[in-house]
C-alpha cells in the first residue's frame, strides 16, 4: 500500500484566472427617484450580524466594511431623503481589522490562502480598538437572536465589545444597545447565526459554547417578535430579510463526499475508497447527501485517532459528528430554517414591513446563478464571485446584489422609487 498522503485535493479542475469583464453598460433607471408613501428614510439604521457589518474573507476589515450592503443601501436612500449613515470603520492605519484571508496563488488549480497579519486593529489580545463615534450600521459579527438579549455577550464578542463603553461591557445587551437609537427606518437581518453556528459545527452542540447551540423555534419567535415590536414603535417602517438555506453557500457545498473519496483512493493507492462518518444511528459510509464543511481538516483522514488507525476510513474509527452534517441533520436544519422564515414573514406582515427574501434569492444564485448587465454570478466557490474566500460571507459584488434585493423589497412595499445599486462597480473574488 502506498504511504497515505495527508494532502487531499478537494477542489477539482483549474480555476480560471479571468474574471467576467465589467465593461457592460450599467442598468439605467428611467424614472425619477421618490420616497413613496408613509415612509421616512431620513434616519436609517441597520441591525444584523456579520453580513450587515461587511465581514468577508474570514475577517472584518475596512474594505469589507465599506461595501457592506447597508452602506450601499444608505447611499441610494440619499436620493429619497436619506441622511448620514455612519459605520464603525477601522482607521486606515488599522485597515486590516481582525485580519482576513487572501488568495495567494493557484497551485495545480488549487487555491492557496494566506492570512493577512499587518495593520491589524487589536489594542490587546482578543480586543479590538474601540470605536466611539456615531453609528447607524449596528452589524455585529456573531450576533444571534437568542444572544441579543444577553448582556454578558458584550464581554465575549470582540466585535460588539469595541462598540461599547467600558461601563456597558457585560451590562448592556445588543437589544438594549440598538433599540434605544433614534431612527425613522431600519433594516433587520438577524437569525442566520441561530442556525449557522450549529451547522458549521457539524450539527453538533459543543458544551459551553453558546454560539453552536440550535436555537429553538419558541426562543426565536419570542426574541424576533420582541425586537421588531420595539423597532416599529410609533409606526416606524423597515425591511427584514429571511434566512438562507445552508446548502446555498459554498462553505457547505465545495468539499463533497465524491471529492474526498477520490482523494483518499488516489492517496492510498486504492486501499481505501470510502469515508465513514458518525451518525445518530451509528457509523456508516458517507453519501452525496452528507455535507462536509469548507474548513474540514483533510489532513486528519487516515491518521491514528483515539489509538485507532485510519481515522475516517473504517467503521471502527469514523469521523466525529462535528465534521459533517449527515443527510438527516440536513433535513433537520432545513426544517428549522423554514420555521424561522415563517416566523419572520408573519411578524413582518403583521407590522406591514418590507420582506427581502434572501432564502429564495440565494437558492437562485446557487441553482441557476444570476446575471446583471452581462455579469454572471453564482454560488460556486471562488469562480462564482458571490461569496468571499470563507465561503459564507459576500464579496463586494455579492453585497451589491443583496443591497438591490433589499431595495426591490422597499420599493415594492412602500411604493417608493429608490434607485438600485450599479453592480458593475463592484468586484468579485480578488485574484493574486
């Protein structure tokens, strides 16, 4: 038997270095901008998680913050009476924020990443430089509906901690922090992490890690409804978004069972041809219906684990549950996503809010892709250009498309004529 090769190629084919040309003429609006009826855009605030903050490529950094979809929406709202919209940007000197991934090279068609570690914004280990200016973009990476009511989360989440005064850390919840702000209009996109944290951990709840828990429908319903009730006091208007299906993002669709099996067979000279996973019903062979994460540690396959050889390659030593979402867990997660989206739509409709259906839109991006003035965008990892290098968060062009999804919802609900973002101005994945 050939010596087991720890490096298993999970990406097939050579990734083209050429991006779709962005020289097409932009879409031209043939109507005059208008704020519509019964809606005031003068003081717009955005509530949400990493997607709202502009997190990308596995980190929060200035360029990503600048193209976050709420910032793009706010710029368009200026055409219909919108005012200033401030985000907690990192300074130019600390522009790389928490650090992030960049594409270093393509070796035999395989992406090689490197971590950016210069011009970071840490004042000490695990704590980012405080931001003390005015804010309208309240996106906080890692924020969840259930944890939004927990004051102690401010001391555990460095992205939220940087927005709080020292006296507010561990004393003020995210809910209290954002709902006391003056606003006339809001966007709200929370709930993804109430499912995503569990899914990213292989549908496995790690004891002591609240970010991996699977929020119950009851907890979500109460938390989401309480948030919207507060934000809509005095008949304030806004737009909310549904939660995407986890299978619509490349973090869960790039590393397939077939690719892992092909790598194992090639690396072991055919001695092993299957991947074994742990499930509630016991170990079994992985199928195409099971999902591996983009961060799956392929170098652990075949090694000795717990004193047993050939980790993941025999039923005697299957992969740990946290490394794969088996097909039954995929169904479980999809059911929870649908339940949450039902709650979101019911609450929004009861408050007469606009609904941006991100679930349907990102499923379309996955299945058929979308085209904007000749630019084709899909959910394929790297090549598709919708998602950044972490396989979860959006590229600048992905943010522009989502901004337009929100604007379409606003225009439809409030009979407004907010001009859409010119998507052609924004890039996809940055190549070396």
